[in-house]
């Protein structure tokens, strides 16, 4: 079972991200992303590539929690 606090994903993993932490015009409640950059600690910024082709976007690692993101199988 995953802890409720922030965690660091792996590069090239795909996730559904809640749009409350990553707003995107026209998106529903979740947005598909691929992780492209991971900081050394959860105080940094995670780089994600939007599946919608909008380019690379930063997400604060402190917000990367099981409540806000879910792996895409």
C-alpha cells in the first residue's frame, strides 16, 4: 500500500494527474502525462509531458501524491 504523502515517480512512467494540480484548458478531471524529469527530493519540480501535445510542464513534487496522481497501466 502506498503512503499518502508525496512520492517520486520514475522517468517514462505514465500517470493520470488531477487537473486541480495541473490545470489544462478543455481537460476533464484528469490529464494523461508522461514523466520526463524527476528531482532528487520531493521538494523539487517534476517535469511531465502532456499527452495532449502541449509540451513539457512542471509540477511541484510536493503535490505528487496518491490522491492527485494514479499510474496508467
